[in-house]
């Protein structure tokens, strides 16, 4: 007989289905996009409701992703101890949990934030579940390239929460995250490529090889940096300095990844820096926008 589980352990497993690490980065881009749109603090009430809605929407999509991917998660080393493949949560309960969070997130946005923000949030979650998880992830090496649109939605959601529209700056922030996603995730996929190979998921290093993946990382990084500089059109020269400073570090690391003949030292460093980059860029952009009032 399996040992009885405590309430804390059960709650911890359900929370893990929401992928808190991924969620935190999404919520940061949402909130800092709100600060950028408001050119200052958007207010406690709006911020809290938007973050709650974003957490519910992100968590719901992630839980459904965990439910669908439970077969391959059981094989991959970094995921086999997740609650579903380990048998600690049943498949039916997991998908019901994900759907409930998704509905709750939409209602919070629709009733307490903004209808457009609600629609964009729901569209992002649906894209992640139906387009990326159900279709692209297991069928094409371009899964991350196209699927990145889901992770790029929070800045648009945050922008809409404040302005009730999207606007060129909101779209530019969306484009930045969309272009950031491939080099960020390809660096990770180089590190854990054997896991993806074991479950026949066509991540780029598995399909085209590590060398070509490294070339793609550098190419996308250059395009991403160029796109980040476009924000200076609306936010001024300090934004250009921010974009170039952070972007050149990203390019330098991508170059080191490309030049590394063996090992994954620089791929790990790039993956770690890419998360810091996104936070620093959005924080810096929010500060530039606030100071430019």
C-alpha cells in the first residue's frame, strides 16, 4: 500500500503542474509591459487582477500540456518525476484542473481587467495547447519557432490591460519575445538533446544537428537584437542604449556557443543569460518609459 500523502504534498504537486518557473517569467513580461504602457505604475488593483488572471491562464495551459505530454515525460530524465508520469496525480484530474484554471483566468481578465486582454490571454493559451503542444511539438523542427507566439502573448495582454488596445510598442514587445524564444530554447535543447531523441520529439538539434542549431541561434539572436533596437523609435535614445548593451552580450554568448567545438558550457551560459536578458530588457524598458513622461 502506498503511504498516505499529506495535503502539502498534494498541493505541491498540483502547483508543479502550472510550471511556476515558466509562469514567473511570463508574469514579469506582462507586468513590466503594463508599467511601460502606463509610463509608470499602473495601479495596484489593475496590476493584481492582471497578474492573477495571467497566473491562472498560464497555469491552466501548462497543466494541460503536462497532461498531454505525460507519455514522453515518463521517459525523459528531467521530467519523469513530474506528478503525472510518477502516478501521483491522475490524468483526468490534471486536465480538469487545467481547464478550470483556464476558465477562471479568462473570467478574471474579462470581468476585472479588460475584454481584449481576456481574449488575448485565451488566444495565447489556446495556441500553446492546440497549436504547439498537440500539433507542432511532435511534428516539426520549427515547433519552437512557431510555438513561441504563445509565450510572446503576455506583453500584449499587459499592454491591452492598460491601454485597451495593442499599439506599436506592445507589438514590438511581442516580437521581441517571439524572436527571443528560439535561441533561448535551442540552447536548452542542445543540453538535453538526448532526452528529445529518446522520445522522438523533433527538436532542432535532433533533426539538423548541433552545429546547424548553433548557427540558427546566432542568426535569430542578431534578428532579435535588431528588433529590440526598433523600440527606440517610440521610447528614445536611452532605449537604444539598453537594447544594444544587453543585445551585444547576447550576441557574444551566441558566438561563443557557435565556436565551442565540444561540450555544452557556453550553451548553458547562454540559456541562463537569456532569462536574465528578458527580465533586464523589460525592466529597463519600463524604467525608460517611466522616466520619459
